[in-house]
């Protein structure tokens, strides 16, 4: 067990040994929660990058995914045949 001091801004430095035992590398992002009993829990946070697309980029995706006319016609025929067989 280690004793640490809470700074004026509410900051706490967690000793490296404690971080290593918890499997948290330096500069990890964590979730902090206060528990009903007054304890504080730190959990590793999982961060997923999110890419926001501009309208122009979305239009590029739609253009790249567009089916050629002949193939679109064949797909339409296959869908119609399947619908008739149901």
C-alpha cells in the first residue's frame, strides 16, 4: 500500500510500481468512478478513433460503390426472380 498526496488542483500521482502492477502503461487513459462506499475506482479506458466524413467524401464512397449499369440490371432481374419464387 502506498500513500499519495492530493494536490491543490485535485491531482494525484499514482506511483509507477502501482501502475505496473495494474498493467497500466504510462499515459494510459482511464475511467475514474466514485463508489457509494466512498472508494474511487480506476479502470482502463478503451478509445476507438472516429473518422468524420465530409459530404464530399461520402459522395466519393457512393460513387465508388455504384454498380455499373449492366450489373445493376442483372441484380435487378435476380431480385425479381427471387421475389416471384417466394
